[in-house]
């Protein structure tokens, strides 16, 4: 954790994907919890368990 802060993010919905991407690109460790796992493949790219998510 580079900056000492971890962020839990709930939902990727309409704006969540972009907001989560901005938080991640700012250098924060990000954990996403979404009630609809089907959103995850659209939001995460080249992601493997235990790795940092790559947001579009």
C-alpha cells in the first residue's frame, strides 16, 4: 500500500466504473464489492486473483 490508505468501493453501476478507475489511478489500493458480479468483466481488464485491477 503505497500511500498507507486502502479504499473499499461498493458498486460499479453507471458511474462507479469511472470513479473506481480514478481512485485506482491515483495510487490507492482499491477493493471492489459489487452485488452484480456480471459487471466485473466489463470494468476489470487483465486482472488475475491477487493482482491489482487494470481499469479502462
